[in-house]
C-alpha cells in the first residue's frame, strides 16, 4: 500500500492499532503474572532466624493485671499481634484455634498493640482461644517496629527466633508454621 506521498506503508491503521493493543495486553498480563508469582513466593517463604532479644513490655489484660516479663522470658511461646480492626482478624483467629489444638505445648499470648483497649480486648477474648493482652502505651510494638498486624513471633527464652507477617491463609504456609 502506498501513501499519497509515495511512501510504502506496510500496515493499515487498523493493523497498527491491533498490534499496539496486543503489545499492551501482553505487557499487562506479564506484569500481573510476574507480580503474582513474586507476591506468592514472598508470602510462602519461611522467615529466617532472627535471634533478637525481646524488649521489656507492659502488657495488661482486661482487668489491668500486668503480664510479668518473666512469663515472656522462659521457654518457648508465640506472641500474636492482632487487632479486631484488621480485615484478617477472624481468619487469623480460626487459624490460631488450630494452632492451639495441634501445639498445646507452646503457650500463645495475643497482643493488641493499638486501638481502643477495652473494646479490642473484649472482642479478641470472644474469638481467640488464649489470653490476650493490651500493649500499654504501645511500648513493645514501637520497640519492635510493628505498625501493622497480624504478626506472629516465635520466642524462646526471651529471644525472638522467627517472625511471620500477614494472616495465615495459604495451606502450605499454615503447615510450615505448625512445624
């Protein structure tokens, strides 16, 4: 096909549009697949060992009784940072009921790092099968740099050994956590 100026055009305007649309679609699909693959890979990776000392904390229950720091420094335990305002709250509660059932040998303490203390403790108490405490003045969350939930920390003799961010939704991730 020749244009008015005598230049040979090898594509019609429709073909050029179709080719541009094809490239755009290919780019978008590739981006989505790439992002999905890396997000899933990141979501399913086990966290490396941390070996960080657990900072002192003032954790209080619904009656303002303080959990002694010594309870956090002896043996193995799991600290779960949650809030009822989190979208994953109920899914996390469901998963953690399974953890309590399968690993009764490891104590679990829920920690609410921010929000309305009384409402959050009452709601957490209704959903979680373990004792939940409020992080008084957000000291522990601040010292650990926690600004989003859920986060789970495996602590042994006062040392944080591993951490997991996000809700445990994927089955493979749940199984690794339970080991």
